[in-house]
C-alpha cells in the first residue's frame, strides 16, 4: 500500500501510544506499521533524496506536530508518551486527527506561526493562488524556510530540556564554530557554570587573543531576561573595564532590556532562544545534513559562444 502522509499517520501514532506507557520512536514505528499492515517493501521506500525511509520520516513529522499540539509528551530524548489531551483526541475524533483538528490548541497555532506552516483554515483556492504566483525556485525556497523554522523550533525545545552541563558544552561549541574562543579546549576552560542555570566566562574574540569577549548565558524556560539582569551584566563589564559582551538565553529578552543595551556605551549583543536555535542550525550544532539539492540554470554564455 502507499505510505500514508504524515497527517494521516497522526491518529495511528496516538493509537500506538494509547496504553499510556512511554515508548521509543522505533517501537512506535513498529506498532504503527503493524497496525497499518505495511509490507516490508512499503517500509523500504525512501524519500526522494534517498537518504532515509519515507515511513520513518513521516512518522517523525507526525510525532513532532502532535508534540507541539500537547497531544504527546517527550520525557526523554527519543521517548514519547500520550497525554490526557491525546487520549481525548482519540475519543473525540474516531476517524482522523490532522492539522485542522490540532489547530484548536493555541500552542499548536503558535508553532505553525513560528514555522510558517500553512494553516488549515486557508482555502484550497488560496493555496493554489500562492503556488501560481511563485516560481519553482521560490517554491523551493519557501519550503526550505518552513522546514528550517520547524527544525529550529525543535532544536530550541531540546536545548531547554537538556541538563546544565549540556548547555555549557553547547555554548562553547557554538562560539568556537562562530570563530571565537580559539580551540574547544581553550574556550571550555574559559567558560564555566555560575549557578542560577547560567554560565559565564571570558573568551578570545579571535584565535590570537587580541581582544576578549565576556559571556553570560542563562538556560531559562519560564522567565524573561529583563533589564536588571542585563544591567548587572553591563556592570560586571564595567568592573573589569571590558568593552564587549554577549548575553545568551534560551528564553527571551524584555523590551526594556533591549532598549537599555541600545542606550549604553558598552557593546553588548543579546541572543534570545530563537536566535540561538538559528545560529545552531547555521553552524551545524545539533543538526546533521540529510539531503542537498543543487539548483542550476542554463548558462547563456556557453550557448552564446561562436
């Protein structure tokens, strides 16, 4: 049979987890495949790039969307369990669970807004009109942006749920990948935990160590970094006569904090959770390439030669 699309797999995924127990992704896939009576040949079908099985990819997307809708919980990496909301979806939607059903939940609508995914409330005519005004290259770019946004949202969630030691290592690897801190060893020795789910330290601005950058980072999930925290960081820079600083957080900065940074003489860069995830994606931290597409055009100069 044809592998169902990821939305058609949402209810089978919920059924596979309906026993209320935590299950690994591999076990979930096996249960869904068995319930749908997929053949070995079906499971061997690959995505167009040939990088991974199509069924695995679509189950992963179904899990991601259900998780962002609050229908699933992820107590550990690669482990999922159904929530009370997920059980309710199974009872109230016996035929199908898809994006149009999940959009009743605010957190899922917020996720769609962040990822740029198409809302189910839009008509088919509107979607066809959008496609008709885009060139093939523009459509490809739109799809890439949507995919990247969804991955970055998942990256940020993973970072927020990681232990402090992991967050410390992540900040070091990211700064070194961006060209700061010298080597991983140098940067790792310069940055360390300071309590309050935060880390701080001083790293080299360049590999020769001609200037230094002070770093403050807080792994917060339910608190906004306000002006007091940023002002305190600026004060610490003043105390050591430092000129530059980077303040990272997995949450957000208040408007007052950003306004304060704009008004002071010190050069302080604020990086919030969304920017952190974007930098991780850009510099290959916590992500791995699965496919690469080369977009080519006709070389008019070649055909114009005598």
